[in-house]
C-alpha cells in the first residue's frame, strides 16, 4: 500500500500518479488534499509520514508545488527519509543508498512524463542492504 499526499500545487500531478498506480494495479491510500483549493502542505506531509511510520503503508509519495515544503515537513517525523527527486537517477540512488521511504516531487517543476518514470523507478528499486549504507542511515536515526 502506497500513501499519497499533496497540496493544491501538487494536485494535478497527483491525479496522474493515481491513474498510473491504478494501471499498474498498485494499491494506494489517498490522504488528500481532495480539491484544488489552497491548503497547507505540512498537514499532508505529516499524514503520509505517519502512515509510513505506523507501517499502515510501506512507502509514500508526496507532491507540492516544488516538492520542497512537503518533503521538509515529512522529514520532521522520526524515521522518515523523504527524497525530493526530479530525475530517475536520484530516484534509484535514494532507494539503493538512503532506503528513502517517501518520494517527493514538485508539481510545478516536472511534467507527468518524467514524474511517472520517477515513480516507477522509486517503487521498483529495492534498498541495496549494503553495510555502508545501513551504517549511514543508522547515523541519521541516531
Ligand atoms: C504553495 O503555493 C507552495 O508554496 C507549495 O506547494 C510548495 O511549493 C511549498 O514548498
């Protein structure tokens, strides 16, 4: 189960992400926002972060206008490693090296073509389980 959250700046791109997950038969839980009305991205960053930490959802996807505010908010929740990605290289690397548990994107930064490739890369790339990377993640946790 993938946790989804966005603000008004990420709303349109999130509709594309939802369609794409449905096409791939990947289950998701949508934590909103549910309209294009102006809203506060920290609320949605927190909801998705808590769903991941509680293990209700295994990974999360967050979208705001830039992806910055919503990733900063999510990263305030202990145990969250939210990675803002604008390309597939970083999406792959952040899963392999950082075991990122939330993908953040900017709805005003990238179009759906790139975004959906990033989503696929992020969801399909496992953590490397490499000892060096585990040590560094543990240092972050500490
Ligand atoms: C909303 O206008 C915008 O500030 C928000 O979507 C995001 O880009 C914040 O980082």
